[in-house]
């Protein structure tokens, strides 16, 4: 009887609650790439957008605070899935991302640091200077010839005066 009770307790959704370690997408961003933090969770840990998540960047530290809903027992039925939070573009360098869990409870509790990860942002490659094709080069030569002719005629006209 105790073994059956233990098996039932292990299969309760509360035993399956999880929040996975966040990761950065794309995995190897550069300074021109918009970056997102992705966190996965579910069952007894639901992610809500009220109040909306927010982040702060202070030097090489990025702090993200997300509001979670937690329940326990048989009534755990939040969907499993991933939540993508945009961090935007960051300058090249090494960063530490701290994920804080905020709970909307009464009385209020302090936000809890649940994960810290390290990631790097590479320097974006230099953009190439646009090159002219044959038509563009021809147009530029004709334009310079017309400009030179106009300038020459102007100088000739000033000499006559």
C-alpha cells in the first residue's frame, strides 16, 4: 500500500514542476544581432506577462526579472513551453545574465535569483563598401565628364569677361 501511495505521489504534477536554465538565442551573437533569452518551464511553474518582464544592463551584467505563477498539488496544469524575452543588441564583450523569479503574492516576497549564465557577444564584421557594377561605373564617368565640361566652359566664360 505504501509503495502504491509513493508511486502516486511521484506522478503528481507537483513532482514534475520545472524551470530550465535559460539560454541565449542565437547562441553566438555579434553586436549587430538582436539577442533573445529563452527560458523553458511548465507544469507547476507558469510564466505570466503581468506585470511584464523587464531587464537592466549595467556594464557586463544583464538582470532579467520574470513573473512566475507557482502552484502545488493536483491542480498544477500550466502548459509546458518556452518563453522568449528580447534583450536587443548588446556591444561586443562577455556578459553575465541573472534570471530572477518574481512572484505576485501577498505579502510580497523578494525576487529570487534562480539562474546565472555566461555568454559572449562578438564584434560584428565590418560592412563592405558597396561597389559599382559596369553600368554604375559608366554613369559615374559620364557624370564626371559632363561636370568637367561645364567647369571648363565656366572658366572660359569668366576669362572673356
